[in-house]
C-alpha cells in the first residue's frame, strides 16, 4: 500500500525546521520528548493505514442513509475504525491533563491527524469536529459543562458538531432565525433548523454534542444578538450517563460530491418529535454570556479553518504520492530525442511535462504542509510562551495567517489533485484509481468553513488592518528576518530571497494604496485576488524557510526540497506580479457591471 503521507517530510518539518522538541523545555510540554512525539506519529500512521484507508472507497460508494425511523445507517467499517482511534487515546492529544488530555503540542497533534485525513477524509471528520468542539467548551464553558461534555468527548464516548448555517442564511450568520428562550430554571428552549451540519447525526457514539448559534429575544441586532448553546442529542441523566432524548431531529441528509462517508444533515431543534417532558423546544445550555456567541464560535471556526487547510493539504499530498508511484511504474511513449523508433517505452516520469506536473504538486503540498504546521506552532506559542508579549504576537500572527492557511491549500492542493488525475491519463478519471475521489473530496474544501471570497474579505478587510496594521507589520518582520538569513548564505536561498523581497515589498505597498481613497467597497472589490497574491507569497516564504533548513545537507530528500523550491520561485511566484498590478489599478470592473447584463 502506498503511504498516504511522507513521514520523512514530516520529520524534516517538525524536527529539522520547526524544532518542536525544543517545546519540551517549557512547563506545559515538559513530560514529553521526541520519543513521545514519534510514538504518536507512528501509532497514527499505523492506524490510518490499517483501519482508515481500507474503507475510504467503500464509504464513498456506500453513503449513509436515513432509515424510516429517522436514524442513520452507514457501513460498519466507520465505527470500527473510530473505535480503534478512540481506544488509542488520540482524541485526548492537545487537551490539558487536568481534564484527561495528554497535553501534546498542537503541532504534533495536527501532524498526527493529517495521517487520518489523508487516509480517509470522511471518517476523520468525526474526531476532527469533536476536538474543535471540545476545545471551545473547555475554553468558555463552566466546570459542569466540561465535566458533562468535554470529558466524554476526550474519552471518545461523545462526538461533537458545530451548527451555524441555516437554509435561508448560508454564511450570513446575521440572518439566522433559530431562537433561544430562557426558562425559569436557567435553561433555554431552542427552536429552529440548521443546514449542512457535518456529523450531525449517527450512532457512532453514545451522544452528540451540538454547539448551536441562536438569538435570544431582546438581544442586539445582527451578529451582536447571537448567543451560543450546548444542545446535546441526549440529555445528561442524574447519574452522569446518557438520559432522555432531547428534541433534536434529523429531517434529512444532504448528498455531496465528496466526503460522502460523513453524514451531512438538516437538523430541526424543537420540532416536537422528541419533546422532553415539560419542555417546548430543545433544551440548550448557554455557553458564556448572552449575545457573545459568535465571538466564542470563532474559537472553533478558526481552528476548523486551519483544520480544513490540513484536510486539503492531506488530500493533495496522498494524490501526489500516488501519481509519483504511477508515473514511475507506468511505461508509455519514448524519450524526446530518441533516435531509435524501436526503443522500448519509458516510464511516464521520464517525460519533462510529467515531471513538471509532479514538481507542481510537490511544491503545493509540501508548501501547504509547512504553512499548516507553522500555524500550529503559533498555537503552541500562545499556550506556552515565556512572556505575555510572545503569546500576544503569536496570536496576532496566527490571526493574519488563518485565512491563508485555510484558503491556499483548498485552492492549490485541489490543483495538485487535478494534476494527479492528469498524470494518470485516462485512468485518472475512472473509479478504478483513487485520484478521482481525492479531487471530489477536496473540491468541498473551497467552501468548507468559508468560501474564498469570505477569506479574502477577512484578510484584507479585517486582518491586515486590525490594530492599525499591527498584524501586517508583524508578518512583514517575520518575512524580512527570513530574507536576511537567506541572503547571508550566498546560495540559491539568497537568489530566492531577492525575488521574495521584491514581491513582498510591492504587496505591502499596495495594501496601503487600496485603503487610501477611504472607499471600502472599492478596496475590497478584488479581495480574492489579494488573498491569492498574499497566499502565494506566504508559501514562497515557507519554501525559503525550508531551503534554509536544508542548507548544506546532501541526499535525494534535500535535493528534492531545493528543486521544488526552485520550481515554486520560477513558475509560481511570478504569477503574483500581474495580480499586484491589477490591485494597484483599483479596477472597478466587478463593481461597475450591471446585473442585467448577465
């Protein structure tokens, strides 16, 4: 079986570049060592290959279905794999020891999760969402809520979801209509529907913990009036075990082009199907304070956005590895310039255009993996920094990079999957080979947790302007420091550094130019172009960092790193120039078009 990820690459990124072992000198991670980290990665790779990958195609071909009684039927392989995952204790990874966690660095935990996301994106969605749900409640919930819901999720007895979207609102959360009415006992009664809820119903665990956005009557308008509630499928019994059914009803399953093994649901809250005695609506428990729900939910949303970037990267990565394997094994055609027409066919990888496609994939997936792990290290810096200033800087930089860490892999690792199909030729779009499924699965990530347009508005409209541009200045200082280190080397890194400095300087300049007229509509008209330009430049920065880490090291692995970087700086970074030219022109084409012209 082909590896779904490169352990050699992960070791390079974690140990030779990011030096995650140095985190063990900090109190939070003091009980760990490189041996601990390796053991978690080894275990994850083993379970992913043996128990997640084998049913990936089966779960794609056999979607969950809704039984007449409203329950969900799915292939048994999913539960079997997740039971093994749970028994291994991997859900506990980054959580505090005080609530049953392992207190692993987030960087290591996310690297471990990447194995499962590459092996089976659908099945990995269940623990992925559960971890993000538990992180939110452990941060903002009460001790009772942590005991009732977080501990069982860490143990794997409960799974979790996030319930934001509604059929009429989509991503426009200001327009949600789900209501929460406070009762005399302090609980709330939740009524409304939520759409596109991944992992929203199943029988994989004892209970499902829904985090639901709803509006309390009398709250503020728009997003200011949104509150957050824990709404479990089953209420807690008096002995702490699962009790009565809450009024949460599965009313339908959505059928997506990918992630077909993950239930995607339309849920009704408080429709009377499972009404608890004496209630009118689903019983919900307020998280934190009323009218601050969206700010709490962003804790889960931002974690999920980086997680979506990891899923996209992992799907691109496994497709890349399988196309390399195919290109080496499949013989077709003769080498260009061969003088003997009777010479035997050569492997696909001997053709320059095939190597171009493989280099492109390598540059996308290894660059994206570097960005995801770098962002994860910023989370660890937040949690364990030796000073408040360092922690604040890590938070600020992570805020700026989050829309890029979600959007860039979703766009360009999807392109890696596209190229993997192309390398396979006519076989690539048949279901006999895996790469067509990877493409379908990965296509969803351009929309999951916010479209490219939303990420562009977030980056240009919020992140680079917040705190009077402090986030952009911090990113600028980080990139400048890398450029300075690279220029001191006098090698290929120095040449790449000159190119990166030229492009990045223009981006910083055009960012201020966009806001000079004081017209937000004009400034943000091409925010998606801005997102793509900054994203490509940030990945170039990630590649320059890797080249520096590989400097003066010999062998095929390091030569491959240097050549992939060379490809990115030669073929990819030059694409940014025309995008910056367009941004600098403050083009109004999209603003001036009349809807009647379509």
